[in-house]
């Protein structure tokens, strides 16, 4: 079985397991406990925080460990916006129509419970937002701009640096959902210019349930979880020390390997895209042809069923998906694809193939499997 749904989740790396194991079995202390065992755990947590900070080009105090990308996005969107409401009376949020559900649902929460006005920017047919449109949408009452660095369904990469530079001049913070970008694209602050950046460990080779929000210390942040005041009061709850070690290790490994790995996988992705579009009549690539994640190839196959194609592919030994795992099981067409102007019926034919880091399988058999699966669905076999 060839697993090609890596945008949903991936396996835990051996090096990560080895790094975290001692903190699960032996060094299990609570970092908030004032005794030797707890202080030892606190030291390990501080080291993991510093390691993450070095990769991201931020201060150690800027790093907040979370349970994953969804919590990190919630904390950024709600926390920054509510703090801006409390301190400056700001009640406006700018985002796009193609964001991850954790961002869109957080924005809707602000609208329903705190009377925020939400601007959902459109995207073009390739899934890109115009940086000028972002700037045109901001107002004196804008609390935050929230963008996905790279889209989780189609892999389109946004021009975040241009947006960040212009927003800095206006004093408006930028939050980036970098969950899919980490390990594939530069995510350090000097490159992205982000004031807040969300990561998820299980996209990088760390376990599910680990994540990070890196947020500048000067940005007021209202916590979403209240209690013991951990994470400098920004995220209460006993810290997951082993998880922090895991995501720090995975992030370091991914960043070290990224330049060579991204180039190699991008070449395989391009061969896959060319092969599928050449072998399947009517196949259409979704997302930007060039500004896209190295491992993501996403298609629609009009007059078929995406779910039926995926079942045929799995029967032939390849596991993939139609899009975001967070929306799996829904009968509604992808909000990402419809926002790009794709008809709902066509959007339901989507297939997303996401290659892993270090991918080295032959492309032609994969292309043939996709083509045979589409043909089987079209013939009703």
C-alpha cells in the first residue's frame, strides 16, 4: 500500500520517537511542580522552546506549545482579535474564502459572539489572493489579517511577504496558518514577516496532538484556555513535555532537509501532474501551476466521482483523499474549489495526492493507477 495522503497526517519519524521516549517513560515530571523532577521537566521544556524559536527566527518567549494546528489557529484568530477589541476597540477581521475550517470557524465565532465584521477576500482561479486586495480591505478598526501560507487542499502558496511588509507599515498584525507550509517552505520570521504563525506537529513527523503558535511578544493575546496560567499565561494546561520535544526535533530535521527534499519532491510532483493531465482526458489541475507546495498535486475529473476514484485507487494499492481531512464525510463541495469558481458538481470530483518528504517511488505506475481508476469509474466497472 502506497500512502499519499500526507497533507492529512504522516508517520512519526524514528528520530522523533527516540527523542520523546525518555520524557514519556522516565522523565515524566510536571514542569509546574517545584521539586527536582518538575524542575528537570521545566528545563527540558525550555530547551524545546528555544529550539523551536531558533528554527522560526523568534524569541523563545514567543513560542506557545499547543495541541495542534487547529488550536494554534483558534488562539491566534480569537486571541489576537479579542485582545485588540479589549485594548483598542477593533472589531474587524480580514481573511480569505479558502482558509482552513479552524480559521473560518474562529472568524464566525467572533462575528456571532463579539459582533466582529469579517471580510472574506476572494481568490483567483488558481487560489491566490491579490496582496493589493488585502491592503485595500484593511481599515482603522482592523484587528487582524489571517491568511493560509499554503492551502491544505490545492497547495497554492500565497505571496505572504508582500502582505506582511505592507501591514507592518499600517500597524496591523498578520497571522499565517503555516501548517501545510512547514517542512516545504521557509517559515522563519525574517522570510514571512508574520506576527503570528501556526504549526502542527503531525505534518512534520511528530505525533498528532502537538503544535505551536509563535506570536510576537508585543502582540496582545487573550488566552482561549484559562486555568493555571502556563505558557506565560497564554495557554493554560499542563504542558506536554514529550510533545514539545517531539515537535522541536521534527521541526529541526524538516528544516535541515528542506532545501534538497523540496526540490526533489517538486520534480516528482511536476512529473505526476504532467502524467495525469496527459493520460486522463478532461483532467484539470487545481491550484496554481507554479506557486504550489512541492508535495501537492490536486485534480478534478469532470463527469466522475472523486470518492469513487479514491476507492478504485485504494483497491489498486494507493491511499489518497479528496481534500481536507477536517471536512471528510461532508456531501458539500469543497469551499476552496467553489471559491475558485469551480462548479459544485465538478468540485465533487476532486482528488488530492500529497507526496511525503523523501518520496522516491516511480511516477509512471502512480500515473497509470490514477488513469485506470478514473477509467473504471467512467465505465461504471
